[in-house]
């Protein structure tokens, strides 16, 4: 798994809610390492998504990405699905 559009949609939704401090729990350690700048991104498509994330991050006073193992991530999955469903309804 690597950086995908759902993170961008999540951040955009949170920006619309005027939330300034955010902790994002993700079950992909690779994505967390990419978003935290620990792993470089060479794939041009993923890099484009990462640059979108960086632009959205400017709207926050603080943002933290942390890895949560999938088995412990059920609530986060449910919340992310809710946000995605809401975004799809607004298209």
C-alpha cells in the first residue's frame, strides 16, 4: 500500500471543519513513513499526491501521522469510511 487519494480527501474534509490540530492514525506503516518524510517517494503519481498532502498540511497548526496496526484500527477505518461516503455523496 502507498499514499492514496483517501488521505487527501480526509485532510480536505478536516480543513473544511476548521480543525487546526490533527493526529491521523493509519494502518500502513509505509504511508506513515512517507508522510513523515522518513521514506522518499520516487513514483511520479504518488509524488503528485504527496505534494497535494503538503499543500493541505499548510492549513494545520500541527499534524501528526502515526501507525496503528490494522487489528487495532477498526474505529479509524469506520471514521475514514464515513468521511469517504460523505465525500462521494457530495460529488
